[in-house]
């Protein structure tokens, strides 16, 4: 006679957990959209942005990103809210008194956390990247156009391929032109060719660069050949997109494209590879947090407390926000070179997993 009751209990907890999770997401999304729209409405009106693009290009990509970014907060609040309510109504006491162990009580919670983790994983790997592609394109077109056009890049060093290096003193996004352009080819540790130009302008029809006032030195052992001219066209594995790539462009790449970008950036010695590595590891580490935070939430809220529901929600908010801040702060370890991206992005999960284990062991007592 015990099995049917346990199955009913499982369905009850799963329905409460996922139902509360969805409800908190909807409330949060509505609030975020209202604030975001109130901030950007003047830009939309000034640039006469079509309503269709606002809804389907911008917010259709913005909403999944918000949901996934704050899923740890939603998971924690959901679990701690309805569990505290059950504890205050003595439902958990009745369950444990009926012979259900605390470990068995955690089973439907872990199942629900698994559903949320799977949802977060699918969003991060398959839904958010293409959605972000539309969102970032919308921002470039209507919101950040002046900022992007005005930004100039300086002192750019790239390795285009093994033995091929390029240096640009300054790149003007306004004119799509690189100034003080240098291209070097190296074999066995020796420079075999060096091309210098006063400027290199991007030619979209050519798919390459028009170099002006160039100077080429070809080295043959102890001798060299020098060539100069007013203009020359060159096609190399460096395009205009490399200069317009924003740091958060990695958010719009599929897993395969992200891995390809990481390989290219590592070869070139591009400092932006850290952003790509952070994005790659974050897509896996974030979903795992659903299990850790659920255990902490249930362990904290399964008892009656004098502060009641309000105290538990306060603790839940503090811990969930601290987790999100920890995740953001750990990215600094990557940028400063203190830790590898894989270790830095998993540190919050490791630390909170230890906390979860301790609370889980103490909860039944």
C-alpha cells in the first residue's frame, strides 16, 4: 500500500516544484521586459524600429537569455518557497513520520532539478545561440551603432596561420581601414618576407585589402629584394569581421562554431579567446547548479522556523544571488590568468556542492 502513496507524493512535489519555477520565471521575465522597454523605448521611437523586429528579433532572443542567466535564482527561490510552505503546514513532518526517509523525499526534487538542468542545457546549446544572433544584430543596427562605429582598435597582433603574423597599429571602424599595417612570414625562426603599408582598406568586392604606399622586403639567405609601390591588393585570412567581433559574439555561436573560433583565436594569440572559453564552460556548469541549489534549498527549508516563510525566502535570495555573483566573479580569475576557464567556472559549483553536502547531512537531524 505504500508504493501508490509514494508515487502520488512524487507527482505532488514535482508539480509544485516545476509549477513554482515556471511561475517565478514568468513574473521575472515580465518585470525585466518592462524595465528594459522603458529604458530603450526612446531609441525605438527615434529610429522608428518596426514592432515586428522589436518582438521577434530582440525580445525573442532576449527572453531565453534572461531565463537561462538567472535560472539558479529561479530554481532556489522555487524550491525554498514551496518547501517552506509545506514545512509550515507540517506536510514534511507528516511525510517523514509516515516512514519516508529524507533521502527518499529528495528523489522528486532531484528529478525536477534534472528537468530544469536539461532545459537549461538545451537552451544554452541549441536555443540561445541562434536567438542571440538575432538579438545582437538588432542591437548593432538600432542600439549600439554609434558606439561601434566610433570605437577604434589599437595595437592588434594576430597569427593568421603557422608562420604568418599581422600587426595593425590602429583600425578605424568608421573608415574600415587599418593603419600601419605589417604582414610577416616566418620559416624556421627566420623572417622570409615582410610587407609594410601605410594603410590597408577593406574591399568587399575583392574580399581582401587594398594596401597603399606599401614596402615589401623578401629575404633570401644573406640577400634581400625590396619592392615598393603606391597600391597593391592582397587576400589573407583576416577579414573585416575580425575587427567588428564584439566580446559577447560568442553567445551567438553554436557549440561547433564556438570550438572552431577557440582554435583560431588560440592560434592567433587573440586575447578574446578567454571570452570564448568562459562561454563554453559556462554552458555546462550553469545547468549543473540546479542540483546543488535544490539540495541546499530543501535542506534549509524542510524545518519549521520561527521566522517562517519570510526568513527562508530571505536566506534563499541571499544564497542564490551570492551564487550568481560568485559565477561572475570567478570569470575574473580567467581574465587575470590565475585559473583555467574550466576550473574557474566550476569553482562555484564545487564550493556550493560542499555546502549542500553538509546541509544535507544535518537536515534529517
